[in-house]
């Protein structure tokens, strides 16, 4: 079997596997309660688990700065994340990622 036939078989397989009719009732989906943020505890735990003395990202904010900010920074981060969650939108600058390809010789 050549590669063209193999690709055709994979295309047919995924077409059948992924393109199926849904029997999900939209009313049931609409009834699902989406949890909302109500406490800063998760943010506090996440910040506390971060390791100190790591290089900052493109925003130049280090973990050391976040931890030194204490409760006001935790509340600010909580409000920031809650806003993203509730509005289902993130600032475009935050969704940009810079990938750096490392040489295999390193």
C-alpha cells in the first residue's frame, strides 16, 4: 500500500469517527450549572506553590514580586481571572506566545 492509499484510509476513518450525529438534548446542556469563582483560595494556593527566583516572562513579573504583594495581589489576580472566566475573553496581548526553538546541541 502506498502513502496516498494510507492517507485515504485515514481520511475515511476520521470522517466516520468524527462526523457523527449528536443525540444531545440542548435543554440538558443549558441546565448545567457553570461554577463561578467565589474565593481567592485557589489563586493563593497556586501562587504559594510557585518557585522563587525564576526568570520572568515577557511581562517582567517574577514570582518573587507576586508573593511579596501578599493579599492585595492575590485579590487582584483573583478579580483578573474571574473577569476572564465570566466574560470568556482574554486580552489579545495575553494570548500571544513566543516560542523559542532550542538547538539540540544544548
